[in-house]
């Protein structure tokens, strides 16, 4: 009988250790789940910021600055002046025939 008591004592001790380890693993698992969720949130924030920055870069590339807009307006005015002059020349040539 003493051997059985000793065996049961060892089994109880080992069960106690396993139970303790299981609690530790569960705590660690929960901690890691929380960290993973935090990383996912950070990833989503960084992804959103990246998309916003890409959009801004595209707008800057495709957009016009004040100088470019002014240059465009000057160019349009010159083209319109050339078109008027060409129309006047065509009218003069039409009058000659």
C-alpha cells in the first residue's frame, strides 16, 4: 500500500505541474492573441496611411502647381490668338478669289 500512496502522490504532483503549465500556456496564448490583434490594427493603420500617401503622390504628379496652371493659361491664350490669326488669313485668302 505505501507504494500505491507514493505512486498516487507522484501522479498528483505531476497533475499539479501540468495544470500549472496549462494555465501559463493559456495566459501566454491570450497575451499573444492580444499582440496579434494590436499588430493587425497597426498594419491596417499603416496600410491606410500608405494608400493616402500614394493618392497624394498621384495627385501631385497629375495635378498642376500654380506655375504650371499659369503656363497652361498663357499657352491657351497664345493658341487662341494663333487660331484667330489663321482664321483672319483664311478670310483674306477667300476674299482674293
